[in-house]
C-alpha cells in the first residue's frame, strides 16, 4: 500500500465499558499507521487519549488478511488494533464491539440484515446486535463470538487451578494464577475481598512467574457467587480489575473479562454456570461459554465524538 501524506487526520472516539479507542477509517490502507503516530494519538495529554487505536482497513490490504479471507471470504473489513504504546495486538474484545459500531455508523454494516464477519490477528470474529439484559442501563449491546479458548497448562493446570505465580504490588505474597488463552494471553488470580482488590497497585505491571515470552494481561478477580435469572438460567458474577500488557490498568478488557469468567468457572468445577456477568470499573459485560468450545462476549459500544487532528500539533 502507498501511504498518503496529510496534515490532518479525521478520527472518531469510542469506548466499550470505558475501554476507550481512537478509531480511523482507512478502508483503502493509505494511512501510515506508525508506532509513533499510535502513541501520539493515544496520549491522554498531548493527543486524543485512548487505551488503543483501531483502524478500519480492507482485509485485502494487510498481509494478515490472506489467512482471514481463506477462512471467511465475506470478512471484508479487518480490525487493525494497536495498543496505546504502539505495539501490534492480536485482538481486543471491547474493541471488536466498538469496531462494529463504527462500521455501522460508516454504513458498512447493517445489523438488521446480517451478522458481521470481521478479520483480526486472532482470526475471524462474528458480531451481532443483542438485547440489553434487564437491570443494566446501556442502550445498545453487541455480542461477539470470541472463538475458541484454552488453558495453556492443560488438564494439570485445570486440576490444580493454577500454572503460574503472580506478585502484585499492594497484595501480600505471590498468588497462584491460571493462564487462559483467547487469542491473546491472560493470567487470572483470585483475591479474598473488596479491600484486597482495591489495595492492588496496577500502576506497575504484576510480576508473573514463569515469565510469559510475549507478556500477558493480568486479571484480578473477586467471585461474587451465583443466582438464577428470571428465565431460570444460572448466572455467575465476578468483579475484576485488569492490567493490560502495553497499556497498564484499563477500565475494562473484553478478552480479560472472558478469561476471568473462564478461570472462575474452572475453579468452581462441575455444575458451574456457563453464563457470567463480569463487573469492571467501566461497567458490566456478559460472558457465555458456548457448547462449541467457543466463548461469547456481549456488552455495550458507544461512539462519543469525531475530530480532525492537526498532525503537526502532535509532534
């Protein structure tokens, strides 16, 4: 692709449970999305501010797109996601919903007509519009089939409930953690109560042993029990904080919410719910374990502003 020089860049700002992003419409792949530009756009003082930058680009314009189109020829659009530090990321569960809402605004997807198949570096993801659960005050929810999940530690980690140790500043002693893979890496550890959850200092990255070769997201979770919904479904509830690799603590993390629910479900054992409401600082999302071995994430997506950025002012 050929990069086009420009003095201004039109952007949109959006968030999913306050996991926020700068969104770019680059269908033809003409923007030079450098590490430096991503950092400048995501900077909360000198730029627009965001946990990451998401670019809409035609799948055919990226090298990774060939595998996506081989899997699903209808996946016309690719979610090119970058962390706030400029690093390339495989996936972002909240970002997928915001990406879908952005495509809807651009007129590139009609949720009344079909589900959306989109490309990511973690494969094809499928999005649909769903009803907002009773008692939750959001306006619009989208559900994303996040694909297959696995415990990298296998049956042994499942039986022990852990395959790592995690040291978090503000939390006494290293705690056992369970690795969960959702196309990107996570380690989940349980805390005892609200006081411990609040005391954790996530301004510094938790130390995970053994050290993950490509880094990892770390979720601190507090299980809140289970109850029956009005339709009889058994629903678990979890409260979570997260430190995202390449970003720091964020108000929410979609794949992290899935990892948290899957870890607590593993610890609960036989008879545990397949549906979980995960409370994060930015709101609530729903995680559903599907019979196919996939996991679905549902939650809100909000587009809050558009702007024309003076690129010369960023430098």
